[in-house]
């Protein structure tokens, strides 16, 4: 029963589409009609309103932190189930016919709950790749991959979980990967 409650609550919190909500309220637009059509922070930045873009990023991180941190301190053995459920809620929200975001901000929230060192590794990798390439998608993929690589070399026992997370984020970025391969990906302005 605990498993089911944790899965449902984590999934529902993860499935709150902040990018869609904020753009509807403040811009009177549907973010799914802008840029890539994705509800995540990177696409919300393309709306031209950086405040809404960064607010989406922050809220997508927080919606992962709240349930995962609570579970970590109260039902530690279920923390990875909560983390995966929050992530799947963001990527496949029931409210939007299971068409959600790409999961990167929510993944950062999960990292924050599990180990602050993972956040530092992710952020440093993301910034370095972004400074070189200016591609948010390539930066996100590289930063996500950096965590299981780090754990592999430090004998971390959560390697399998983070490999699964990388595979899921790789899947959500499949169109970006095609565009990167064809040199058609749009560079991102973050400031």
C-alpha cells in the first residue's frame, strides 16, 4: 500500500505542468504552440519572457524536491520509487494526454534530494558543455550522463537508477538528437 501511495502522490506532483500554467496565466498563450511545443523551461524561455522561463525551471525543480525529500526522510527505502514516479509524472502527465516535458529540471530536483555532489557535477558539466556548444539539449544529455559515469568510477551503488534516468532523458530528447545530428538544432539564449 505504501508503494502505491508514494507512486500516485509523486506522479501527480510531478505531472503539474508549470510551463503551460504560467504561460497561460501571464502570456495568455499556450506554450505548446511556441518553439518546440514542449512545456519545459527551455521552450518557455523561447516565449521571450525570461522571468516565466526561469520560474518554470524553479517550479519544475521544486515539484521534484518536495515529494522526494519527504520520502527520503520518512520512507527512505521508497526514495527511488518516488524519484522515478515524479520524473514520469513530468514526462508523461495524465492531464496533457501523457505529453509532458523532457524531465531535466525535475531530474535536477531529484539529484538535489539524493546527493548535493550530484547536483554540482550536473551543473558544472551542463555549464561547460553549454559554454562550448550553446545547445541546451546537448548540455542536458551530457550532464545527465555525467552522473552514472561518476558513480561507475566511485563505486556508487545507484548506477543502475541513473543509467535508467539517462535512458529516459535520452528518449525525451530523441528529436533534439536528430536535429543535433543534422546540424539543425536551435541554440539557446539563457540570459
